[in-house]
């Protein structure tokens, strides 16, 4: 079980800009990535994307209808919200099958 109060497990925004961060807890897997959306006026918006799916399969081998994707603002508050979402999913408070949008 992940200790969500331990800063060792919490990544920074600079890390997410460059790398994907993945882990698992209590039968669920998760991946945190940076998502860039193109606006209608050619502006780019950076977001934090959290994808959750059930074990035992990898992301690529899991059906899309079993994945949950949630986006958060690309700032420290958004990162805190992302970790809170992961913690809530891992403790069983949220069903993680299907797509959600925050």
C-alpha cells in the first residue's frame, strides 16, 4: 500500500513534463502524464492526466472501457488533486471503470 503522506512517492511537475510516472496499489494501476490540448486559437494548454485501470494487465493490454482518465490543471494544486484522486481510487471510494473528466 502506498503511503500517500510520504513525499518519496510524490513526483514534481518537472518530472511529469519529461516522463510518465506509474505505480499500483490494491489491485489498481495508475499512470500520471502530461497532456497537451490544442485550443481553437492555436494555443496549447498543459494538463495532468491520470489513467487508472485494474490489474493484472498493462495499459496497452487493458480494454479501453476498463480505463478511467481524469485531467487536472498543470500546476501544484492540480498535482495534489491528482494524488488525492489516486488515493481515493486505491482505497475503494471511487469506481474506476469508464472515463471521467474533472
